[in-house]
C-alpha cells in the first residue's frame, strides 16, 4: 500500500470477526487500507458497520463468484446409476443437503423438519453430502441419535465427503440449505445448475440467487417449520412442467454465475484503477 499499489480485498462471508478474535481488527483495518473491497454478494455487506459502508462506499464492488457450471448435467441415466449405487429406489423423492456437517449449515433444522415433510410426502429420503470437520463429530452423532429416537434413520443417507459431487446432484429432486450464515453459497448455484429447485435460508447472498419461485424458496433462518412448509410446497409445485423448469434454472445460472462473467468483473476493476478510477 505504501508503494501505491492496488490492494483488493475479497470478502466472502456475512459474519464479522469478533473483537476478541486474533484477527478481530481485520474488517476495520481492511476497510481502511484496501483500494477496492469486493463482496461476493450484497448480503455480505452486513459484515461491515454502517459507518464503514458510508465512509468507504466508493471502495465497494459487488461481484458474484463465477462457477464452471457445465459439469452439472442431470440426466435420467445418471440419476438411475447414482441411485442404484446409493441403494435408493428410482421412484422415491430425494431431498439433498450439501455442506460440511456443522451447526452453521443447519443440518439440525432439516432433522427437525423431517417428520412434517414425511407426514405430507411419505416416500421422501434425505441425502446428506459432506463430512464433519475436526471438532464437530459430536454434532454429527447428536443428529443421528435424534433420528434414531424419531425412528427415521433409514430415511437419511450419510454420504460423507465426495469428489464426485456432480453425479450425486443427479440423484436429488430438491436441494435444501438451511444455513445460519453464508457468503454466496456454492451449493445453491450448483443445485440450480443441475436444474434442481432450492430451498435456502435468507442469509448472505441467497436472496440474490433465488430471485423467483421457479428457482425455489428463500425462508427465514432458524425456522424448521418454514423449511418443511417450503419443501412440501416446492415438491408439489415442481410436479408440473418439471423438465421445462429444470432447463430454465440451468440457463439462468449459466448466464448469471459463469466463470467468464466473474473474470470480466475483476478485469473491469483493474482497468478502472489503471485509468485513475476509484
């Protein structure tokens, strides 16, 4: 910064580090020193104070993360093969949750919502993709114990970490992400790129992704009842014109969240600075 070089700070989460955290001063220091502050979603701006947003408004740029969405192809053949490997029947409906098994991702809210969902749609199964990071194994055990108590363990399939996430998406009918905190959640975009409807909590940039009912539903955070209601509604809604809706979701993601648009956004920032812009 002393050499008058650009300092671009990319902020990916909607939580501000606490004052007692080892990096607790990061937001205040970063806002002061950075020449550009790139937030990956408008919702991420809430990690800054109103005073910082006002004082450094000229530095902020919203640039949605880009993804290689071409790999997420959903076909009947892929669906059948993946379900056969997982031991899930082809004629049942599958609700998927993709993410590390931590309280932040809201797996406990899905467990709480499961009985109500099953009461309305008895053939539902749940696919949990992701593992518990170090320190969260007890949280995972508590989820499974609760399912045992509810006699629902047979409906939940715990896949763990997978390098073949694209094929696993093909086995799902609806993706849920009941998170308590996010930036611009990759799983939501990946799900839509596969043509899936998505139900996700109103955190981070979720509302900037799910902008219509054709894409899914945005629900209140920390509300398992809202989660179950939205899942039931979406599963009923997507029984009509399913293939048409899948294609619209895929086209939407390709147009708005491609790697190419992300790269162009950064290039425009660099060119603006080189030409004397803010």
